[in-house]
């Protein structure tokens, strides 16, 4: 995936609570600039969330304009998002990206909302590519039940709702990054073998790795407390169809993170189409399992 372009932008894509903050910090350890306007650390991510304030604000505004929030389950209006990218909102977002790229020759960008809003961002990334910026993606992979457990602890979200969100975000990440250079990374593998995974990421992205930066990431940044919600829960079994789909997707993504599956292969493309159809065929979630703003327990959204 190495690229000799003068400027590079690496997007970290993944579901909320799936390790995107840790993986973005790993990019920082490999020399990627993360920008001067990062959101502050929060109680749920005391070591930092590494999100550019302007990008997250823009994504929240996009969702709000559609009557949605980060946890909303309704389908994304793809055509409307593409049209919005041609408007003043798109011009402002492109300005944010260009300002971020002034931070260094290689920049990292993370916000889980990107996964579901790639129909808006892809045209802007295309403008960057035509301007000589090399755009690539890192896909953060974490077991859907671990994500659900973390969201249950943080927000009181039902497992069923969290699984639906996980599926939507991972499908959005896969479909939205198609055609771009990309690499999948297991969050658990980063925690368990940080030096090995950072060297793999370095090789796949064509970024230099310094032993001192690697040790600082592994020894000073990572700790066992980062594994929020690692326990698996078996509640909400009435959404078994979503769990089966999420489990199948996770196993394939984990294979990609181990370099045992090529995300650009015909098989991966076939599976993505199959998963998109399966997600559309899932029945509506029962009302008592749907999370809403009234359920929020923290200020970590």
C-alpha cells in the first residue's frame, strides 16, 4: 500500500467502541499528524479520542439535518448525502480536510460517524486525490459482542441495538472504502501484540517505524483498562438474525486483519453484496430494544 505522493490522508473507519481511538493513536506513533484541533479526552476515553473537532461537528450536523443521531438505525439517504457534498456544506468540509493536511505530509483522520456518511465524504476525498493527495483507509475490527458490552456499560444500549449499529457501521466502512487502498486491523491484536501489529501496519501503509515511538505506544499508552466491555453477553436473543450476520462479518474481517483474506478479492466483493442484502432483510427491531437519547448515561457521545 506504500505511496510516494507528497501528501497522504489515512482514514480510520470502525464502529464506536471498536478501538478506533487506539488505532488512530497507533498511526500517530508511525508519524501521522492528527491535527491541532482534537477533541478533548472524555471519561470513557481518558487517554484521548483523537477526533478532529471540525470533522465530528460536520458529521453531527449532517446527521441532525436528516433527523438522526450517531445511534440512529434508519437507512442513510445516499443520494441526498451525495448531493449535499456538492453544496456549501461540502465546500466547508473540504476546507477542513485541506487544513488538516497542512499538519504534516501524512495525516490521520478518525470519526466512527464517517462509516455511515461515506456517501458525503467520498466525493470530497476524490477531489483530494485529483489534487495529488493519496487517500487510504484503516478498518478497525473488534468483536460485535465486545462492542455491545461496552455500549451497554457506557450508555445502557441493548445488545440488539448495538449489533444493528455494528453491522451498519462495518458495512458502511467496507462499501465506503471500496476502491481505496485499505488494511484491516484487529483491536484485540493491537492490545495483545502491539509491536507486531504496529510493524504490520507500518509495512502495509508504507510508514516508517521508530523503535522509541513503538515502545512509547506499547508501554506508555496501552494498558489493560483500554479493553472496555470485553465480556460477551447473551441477552436479546430475539435478534438472533443480526447476531449471525454480525458474527459472519466479524470472522471475515478478522481474517482480513490476519492477512488471510483479501478485501479486494472477488469473494470479498460477493460477500459484501450478500451482507448488504441480509442487513436490508432484517426485521425491524422491537421498540423496547431501541436506544434513544433519553437512555444516555454519559456525556461521551
